[in-house]
C-alpha cells in the first residue's frame, strides 16, 4: 500500500513548481524594475541637487548650460564622447532655472532648478502577458539659498 501511494505522488512537486514559476518570474521582474526605477529617480534627484548647489554660487542668470550638463552628464565641462548618465534624461527635460530674491536686510537670493517630463523605461515591455509601460516621474526640483 505504501509503495502504491508513493508512485501516485511522483512528480507532483515538479508540476506545482512549473505552475508557480511564471508567477514567481513576473514578481521578481516587477521587484527588479521597481528597484531600478527608484534608483534612477534618486540619481536624477541627486544630479538636480548638485546642479542647484553649483548655480547657487554663480552670478544669477549665468552658467545655465553648465548646470544642465551637470544634470545630464554628471560634469560641468564636457569632452568628446561623453555619454549621458541616463538615456531618458536630456537637456530638453530641464527648463531654465529661476532666481528669486526675498527680504530687505539682508536680501536672500535663492535659485530653483527642476527636471520635468523625465520617463523611466522598463527593460522588458511585456512578460507573460503583463505589460510594463514607460512611467513619467513627477517634476524633480531643488531650491538652494545663495551665499552671495
């Protein structure tokens, strides 16, 4: 009797694994893409903070192109063959920075820079019928007070 029961159970674990494997793959892919998206957003946010820090010590209205290079390429001065940090982030995503003045004694100058329309594109468009569309992040902005 024991042998007969064992022969009916042969391969059941393999069949169950084959049924669950697609779900596990989709969940793993979604988790990896979510992590990649958060990483890309954080890299862009850090680049925006670096650019606004750079602009805060410059004369208002100057060095805008260099700040854009800092966001897109990660450095102020470009050389031949420099690649962008992210192919989805271009200078077109970066509107002109704004400078504001507030107060009278002392006058406080601030500069704001933002990135808009930045999209995250997943590595795989669809898998097992699950479609992963490009996701547009909310505007990423940073404001910093000028020490000047």
